[in-house]
C-alpha cells in the first residue's frame, strides 16, 4: 500500500470510529477530496493547516464521547446491579411467601389429619366397647342358659335314676347291701357320690376298691377327702397324661397303676405316718412302694369324703377335667396297714368277712348326686 493510500485509510478509520460512537440519527458523513500531493497526515508538506485542526478537534470530541459513553456504561452497570439485587430480593421474598403458605397449609392439613384419626380412634373404641358389652351380655345369657340346662339335665337324670331305683326295688330287697356299684358315665363337675361317714384321726390307713374305666387321658379322681383348711388331705387321682397319684396333706407319691383298659381292677394303697412309708397293690400284687409321703402327719378328722370328684374347697369346687369316668365298687378303708396276704385275699374274693373298719361299702353309707347311678354288682362274678 502507498503512503498516500495509508494516510487516507487512517483518516477514514477515524471518521468511521466517530460515526460508530455517535447516534446514527445525529451523524453525517462528509467526503472531501484531497489532492495526492497535499496529504495532511503524511510527511508531505501541506499548504493549509485547517484540515489538521479539524481532525484534532474531531479526535478530542471522539475521546470525550468515549469517556461519556464509558461513564454511561458504568452507570448502567451500577443500575443493572441494583436492579439485579432488587430482583433477587423480590424472588427471595416471593419464594419465602409460598413457603410460609405451604407450611401453614401443611399445618392445616396435619391438624385435619389428626382430627380425622382421632375421630376414627373414637369410633373404633366405641365399636370395641359395644362388642365387649355384647359379648358380656351373650356370656351372661349363655351362663344362665348353661345353668338352666344343667338343672334340667340333673333333674332328668335324677328322675331317670328314681325310675331305675323303683324298678330295682324288688332286687334291692333281695340283694346284700354291699353288692352294688356306682356308675359315673360322664366327665362332669356335678356327678358324684358322698360317703356319709367322716374319718377319724389316722396314723396309718389302707384304702381298697374295685375300678373299671377306659377314660383317656386319665381316669380322673376315684376319691378325695378334704378337711377345713386342706382340700387335698387324702386324694387318689389320675389327671391328664400323668400317672395315678396318692396325695396326703398335699404331698404326692406316684403310683404304678395301669387301669384304663375297660376291665375291672382291684387296687389298694397302704400308708403309715412313720417315715411316710407307702405300698401300692394292683389285682392283689404289690406294684410299688416308697417312703417320705407326709411323714409324721396324721390324717385329720372331721372332713368330707367324695367319690368321683376332686375337691378344691370343702365338699365342692369340682373340676370336670378331674372327674372320674367309669364304675366303682367295694370302697373300703381301714385305720391300719393290711398285710400283703390280706390284700391278695380281697382281690381274689376269698376274704368275705374282711371289710373296712373306718368305711365299709354299704348302700346306707353312700349317697349319689347329679345322675350317678347304683347297679347290682358282684366283683368275683365279674372277674371270673
């Protein structure tokens, strides 16, 4: 590029810059022809200094304009920062206000949910109380019905027993008073027999009887003797899956009896307060023995002897699960220990005159209740 052209380009650049920095509505472009030999911006001599001064003035104006534009831009930046800050605060406030609203709305919803749950709980409590009351009423009605039905059953059984007794009157008058058995056909808490005689104070004893049962589990309680303050003064029991036990003053000894096969069996238990020695016989043979069964404790007098039930209170408190089911006969008790020979003779019906001196098996000594029945029975004829 020639020097003249370069100079013209420089001038033209300044003019363009000036035009670009000003408002297009207030700007005019002026074109002036400059001779090649009179280039004012180059080293060539100029005939007149007027254009140079104009260019200088233009440059100064451009500089002032640039400074003003710079100041305006700075002011606009500051304004923009203020507006941005205000906008941020407004946005923060607008965000916080919905949040507070949401919290208030959430709290309201929570309170509503609590009220709803409380109402549901109260409704459920009312329903449960209503159901409990209904069940209690049903229970009372069922209890009354059960008591009424029990009374009807007892009356029917007693009536039936009376009819049977009437039919057997002729046979009763002819048979010996000890040739009978008592039958307990059901496991109840109201069917039992009671021995009219009580026991004296005893320091030794033997109790023997004939039993027939096929009840399972356990034949129940053949007899129980209770005194004031001690319901288990003397008890023979086979309850549940436990072996048969003899209890004296609530002390226990397990007996090796197996009698729930539906056959008649003769059993005897002897005991002495001295060292609490005991022996157990089944069908005339000793099956077991032991000691330390309520030693030095005499059997107390003045109690109640019940056949077929276990007493939880004196003369009562029967539990159907502990009731005897089967047949019983020849219940005898002595205030001494029988010898093995005497026990064997009883089991084989060879000791016809050997009867209990404390309790003897006669119809006059035993009353029956709740539907238990008496039938003619001869042990030796049954086992032969």
